[in-house]
C-alpha cells in the first residue's frame, strides 16, 4: 500500500513546498504579530511545521484503514477524533523535546511554549482533519480513476469479443458449396476438383491464421479475397470477370481482417448466382482525405429475384466498422439500374 505522495515524482516536492510556506507564515506571525525574538520564531516555525509535515504522512494509512465506504459516520468521527488528539500530543511532545529541552534554553520561550500548548493542540487537531479530508479526496479520486480504467478495460474486452464474434459470423456457406462442387467435379473433372481443393485449403489456412488478429494490411486482405474468388471461378468458370484498381499507397494500410471477403461474397451471391451472363466484379481502392475508400461493384440482372441469404454479409461489415471505429456511416450501399456498389471508408491509422 504505497503512499500517494511517493507515487508521483513531484508530489512530495509540492507537499513540502506548501509546508515551507506555512513555516514562513508561522515565523512571520510569531515575530511580527506576537513579538517573539526572530531566532526563536524561526526555530519554532521550522520544528513545529516540518515535524507535523512528516507526522501527517502517516495519516494516509489511518484513512485507508478507516474506510468511508465500510463504516458508519459516527464510528469514523470518533476514531479520527481520538487519532487527532493522540497525534497532536505526539507532535507537541516531539516539539517540546527539540525546542524546550535542546534547541532554545530560554525561560521566556519556555513560558511562551507552555502558554500556547492548548491553542497548538487545537491547531494540531484542525491540521489533522484537514489532512484526513485531503487524503480521503485522494482515495476517492484514485478509486474513481481505477473504476474508470476497469470500465475502459472491460469495454475494450467486450468490444474485442464482439468484433471476434462478428468476424467468425462471416458466411461460411460457400465452403459447403465448394465441398459439394468438389464432390461433383471428382468424376466429371478430377483436375478441377483437385485445383479447387488446393485453393480451398489455401483460403482456410489464410483465414485461420487471422483468427486472433483484428487488423491486417490491405494487401494481405486482397490476397485472401482473391483466393475466395479463385474458388468461385472454378465453380462458375467464365461467368466472373474480375477487375482490380488499387492505388499502391493503399496496400500497407491497416484494415479490419476478413473485411473484403464478405464484399466479394455479396457480389457473387447477388450477381453471379442470379445471372446467366458474365458478371463483372470491380474492386477499387484509393485514399480519400484521411480515409481508405474501398469499393466493390458488380452488375446484376434486375429481372431476377435476389436470394435472401442469412443477412450476415453487409450487416456484419457495418457492425464491425461501427464497433472498431465508433462511426456508423462507414458503409454505403448504392444500387442503380443494373449495378450494385458497396463502399466502405476506413479511417487511416498512422503507424
């Protein structure tokens, strides 16, 4: 249980500085106000105030022991009242030995010290309650600060857990579809079945390697998303035309891991699935102000009825972006004529 005045570099300095000002005021009042000899007033001020300053450091531990949260008011008041009297008597006893018995062998000062004993006892009690109030304020501040830290850490843990949950919700149905496609290709086209198995294995290895990481470089995410597209291209053949336009400055920027795959999956599900013609999927990325602007665009047949799916893809991206960056407007959907665009803006984090 360390003392708060020793926890920060300048706290003890400020504490002693305040007591030094009290010592100077004390000395001036005794010399000018009461007429006590200058050297006697100086000795009196230094010994009494600095002795109390060091004694008052121990009041912290009584405040920690006599907690305001665990006791009723009157027992606390009684305990501190007794402690204030005892500590003041100890203070005056130490001052008496130093000043009267050792430092100032003068009868007039001895008489002054004895006459002022009661007043100084009351002043000592007053100082005790001032210091105790100060320490209780420190304890309250420390407890409040620790509570804020714990709440912040808890929120961070909850946020991380929510992000992981959302990331693991990424629609895995294409894996099952891929396995079914592999099964059907084994007899009709063993070479394609083998190719698709290898690409699916690479994709799963890449995604599993990112289980713990919440962010990654855009170039790594593009590589993983392309593995997904390669798998789908084996299934759909020439129905997919992929175009990539990426500013080289974007490649090393941090993005949420597995953020691109749902965009491509959405384009496949609502474009390629429903069309008998070739579907163009265009991926673009550029830096716009302090944001990374990523867009996945695909054409679709407006005459077809879109599949409903399980509603995870784009909602998953929106929720992840909102939780990661505390902004709710980072995903935009545009749908006009026969073109669908999903646009995400990711704040650029400087490293």
